[in-house]
C-alpha cells in the first residue's frame, strides 16, 4: 500500500532551518516492525505515524520512532504531527488539536503556522549524582565548577539538564571524547533575560531543535524562578540550524511552540 508522506520543518525561522520530521499518514495497517524499519531507513531523528485515536477526546493518535527506539512523547514530533494532520484536512476545534500518544492526551494550540504543545509532567526530576555530573562535565569539556545547576528532566526522552553561566558559554561548548549514552540538555541565559541559548548533546551528534528538552528546561527554570513566564529559546547554530522556540507559562501549563511548515509531500510505497 501507499501512504501519504510529509516532511515538516519544525521550530523553523525560515526554509530548512528547523528540525525535520517525517510523518506517515493512515498508518493503522502498519505493524510495529514495519514502523521501526521505516524509521530506521529514513534515519531522521524522529519519524511519526498517524493513527486512528482510541478516545473521542483525541483528534489523532501518534507513535514516535527514532531510528533505534520508540518514545512515548517528544516535542518536535508532536508539533510536526499536528501540522501534518492539519495539512491532510484535519480541522482544529476551538483553536486546538488534541494528540493521543504514549503519555496520554497532549493539547496543541493552533495559530497559523505557529503551533504550541502543553508540556507533559516530568517523570524524573532531582539533581544528578556526583558521578553523573562529572561525566556530563567531561563530555561538555568544562569543569564541574562551571555548571551553575543540574537536574534530571525526563518527559519521554531522558534529559540531563545543565545550566551554564550564560548563552555565550553554551555556544562556546566543543563536546569531545566518548559520548556513549549522552543525552545532555544545556542552557544559558542571554543578556536580554527573555532569551536563552539551548543545545542538545547526544551520543552520536547534536539535535538541531528539541521540543521535549525545551519543555523540561522551561519547567526546571520556572520552578527555580530563574526566568519569567515568557521567553524565547534559540537552538541549532552548532548543528547547522537556526531554530526558535517560544515558551509561555499561563499559570496552569507551560506551552512550547514554534513555526511549522511542510517542506516535502508525497507518498511512501510499501
């Protein structure tokens, strides 16, 4: 069978500046093994599959795969999947779409090309151990004394959150050496106080722009009173991208948003 295929540019500031996501539509007939094989073959950071929801509260259900594993939730796949569903004829109800995924129901606000998801609760928090902190510092190439704060931030993907002195310190990082198992989210505040610099350092490289990480960082920064309810995160300069993430805390939820656009549309032949 042929399936509609879209590739979405998520958190973009212009064409091909965000994080690409592959979306396969009408995927109820695909097995888990087929989904894994497609995601491995496409070899993007994530590929999603749109499915019939199991509850009337949801507009669609999604499964999210990396080339090696399945996530219950991830940020740029949430926004990209919502954009694909809308592009394929879905209609937002009351200015929002409800996604069903492994963590439950995730609301997505729709405002033109701008989409925002309500960040789900973290399932693990608390500081890193001394050994974990030392390992993170080694990967980043900094001394532990240069790390202002640290914590776990697990909300689907597993993130070790690191705060450095400022945005310049984050941009200056040159990770090196053995990165086995690395899943580091690094943040530093810019002089404007309403802007931060973010980098996602992974075992095999660096993610261009990362929704789940920015959601976990926003929850962590907000609960510590480090930043106000509205700010912009810049991410991707070290990975050849130019992503922009808009964060808004409405007092009940933290919304993580960005511009989304369809860059490729076609069919996937099975």
